[in-house]
C-alpha cells in the first residue's frame, strides 16, 4: 500500500464507542403473611385503647356528676336553713293566734256586753282574719327535678329530699284550705260587725265618738255561727301548727343528713 493511501486511511476519524443502555430491573413486591399472633396483639392494643378511653370518659362524667351533686347539696342546705328559720317564726305566730282564738271563744261564750265590743272586735281582726303562711323556698328542688339530677345525688339524701318536699306540699295544701275557709267566713263577719262603726273608722272619727258606737251587732244567729267558725279555725290552727312543727323537725334532720353526707359542716 502506498504512503498516500495509508495517510488517507489514518485521517478518517474513528467513532467513539456508544455506551451500552442500562436496563433497570424493578424489584418484585415481596408480601409478608402475618402470623395469627400478630393479629391478636393488634386487636388487644386496639381493644385496650378503646377500653381505657371508655374508663377515662366514664371517670370524667362521674367527677362532673359528683361536682354537680355537691353544688346541689350546698344549695339545698341554704334552702333548708331558710325553711327552718321560717318554720320557727311561723310556729310562734301560729301559737299566738291560737291563744287569741281561745280569748275570742271565751268572750263569745259569755252574754253580750258592750264593754267587750272593742276587745272582741280586735280579736276578730287579729286572731281570725290575720294569718301568715309558709312561702316555698324550693328553687333548687325544682331544678333537681326538671334536670334529672336527682340520680346523681346520694341515695339516702335523695329519698329524704323527696319525702320532705312531699310533706311540705301537704302543709301548703292545709294552709290553702284554711285561707279559703277564712275568705268564705267574711260574709258572716259582715253580718256580725257594725257598719256604723266601720264607716266611722274609715272617716277617721275621733276616738271618743268611736267609743260611743257599738262595734258589734247583737244577732244571736250570727253570733252562734261565728262561735262555730272560731271553734273550727281553732282546731285547724292546731293542725297547721303541728304540720309546721313536723316540717321544722324534718327540715332539721334533712339539713344534718346532707351536711354529714357531703361534709358541709361549715357551709
């Protein structure tokens, strides 16, 4: 081969070798079959988490109920303290009224005497018509009933509270009956009292002039009817006073029970 041809051959540029294309192989997904013991462990963990959550929620609700029960106990103690003060005062008032009725009966059992007019007139107004009654202090009890909170209160306390307010309802019914009967008695009193005297009092006549006016009319039938009414109300007053005395005793016992069960001695 000539030198010229050889040079031409050597001048031909050689192609660079192309790298071979890489082939990526994806690893196959290998599945692992769990043993039954692993399923059991997972189930126990889930069950334990749910169970502990249930216990925690139940404990929280119990704490809330106990807190509400304590609040109601404190409120009931305050209501009962007000009740005991009221019953003490009402009993003293009722006993004075019974004594006035006894005096009224004593005067009515004697022959009519103008000298007794003023005394008898006052006894009718004060001993018979003037009455005071128990005012219910039961806002806490009504709330306990309406909200269903009775179930969260100590069982012994709850039973005693129910019995106490049931008894108070009986007391209030007896007082309402007496008030209605006294109202019905007023027409009879109008037949017994002197209209001239009543009119003179309304016009603020001098005492000397009032003293000369008969306060009472002498009508045997009206006097006999009034006598019977006073006898009746004297018995009613004794019954109501006994209701008030028992209510006072029950309120005191219930107050002590709540204070003992909920440790409220200083409330």
